[in-house]
């Protein structure tokens, strides 16, 4: 399996950003790290190994982005507007720099899928809902889908834009994105065991919103023994990728 770690300067963030690439062909899957995690976590916690068959057969290529949650979603000491503006700069880095770079390197994958666990699941869903013209598949594992979980009672235009439960709930039924969502593959999974309580509630809220908008999605609630942990996310990513039939 071809593996490469890259470091490139980001105009959006005015700093160097690292990311990892696994494989050199197939559908591009943009991977987001869990809260305060790094681009190498997907490999270090065994997730890349779970997808080795698809990567080595040329069906799937992973592009693992680096995150800056410590400056944004996790940093309650910073003013909330600064936090969300920094997040938007990172969003632009991913969409305007990392995604085009990945597509230029692998032009046979015109659209991407995206995935992540925990906070990575939130990012995967958020990017998917904000840019369905770029992403045709999302696998979000144990995510929380409302910004209030991190910003408390604070809300402004950018926080709202990055809060799928809120922004989707108010999306008009004739919005063009809703028809695009209906042609995409949406998978949301969460356990019902330890440390999944808040994420379970948020996932159910997202399910209610999408159902009200007539957007079909696969919501899969695993057992009461399924905790918020990599041992379960490894099983889940294998399970869902197999069923996508890449």
C-alpha cells in the first residue's frame, strides 16, 4: 500500500499543514480526525488497516486531513467569533486547497466521500452538507451535529452555518441542496453504550430533521455495549464500506 505524508503551505491559514495519503487510485475519501486529533490518527488507531483491501485493490484512496480543533471547537477561552472565523479559514483550506490538490493527483475520482469518528464525524457531516456538489457519500461515526454542544448559547451566522441540525431544519423544502442530498449516500452510526449518550441524542435529532426534509439516510444505532471507542469504529468502518460496494 502506497503511503505518503505531505506538508504544504496553506494560504487560507498562513501556515504549513500536514496530511497523509494512503493508496494512489480509486475513490477519494477525505478523512477528518477526532477532537484535537491529528492526521495520522486514522492509521495509528487501526482504521487504515481495516480498509487495506479496498486501498490495495485500487478502489479507495484515503486523504487524511489535519485538524485545528484546539483553536476552534475545543477552545472555550477564545472569543466565540474568533473561534468560528478560524474554523472558516480551515474550512476554506480544506475546500480550496486540499480537495483540489487531491483531485488533481487522482482525477479519476470526480466526487469524494468523507468520513470521521467523534468530532471527525461532525466535520465529515458538516462538509458534506455544506458542499454536496463535492461529496457524494458520508460515513459519520459517533458525531454530534449541532454547534451548541461546543458554543453553548452563542449563535451567529457562521456558527449557524456550521450547525447541521439547525441549518438543515430551517432549509426551505424547495432548496436545491435537498434534491442533491436525496441522490447522495448518507450513513450515520452511533453506539448506545458508554460515552455515547450526547452523540446518540444529536444523531436522533439529525435523523428527525432529515426525515422531515424527505432526505433518505441510513441511521444505524448499534447496541448498548457499543462505546465511544476506536475498537467499535474499526468494526463500523469495515461494515459500512463493505456495504457501499466500492
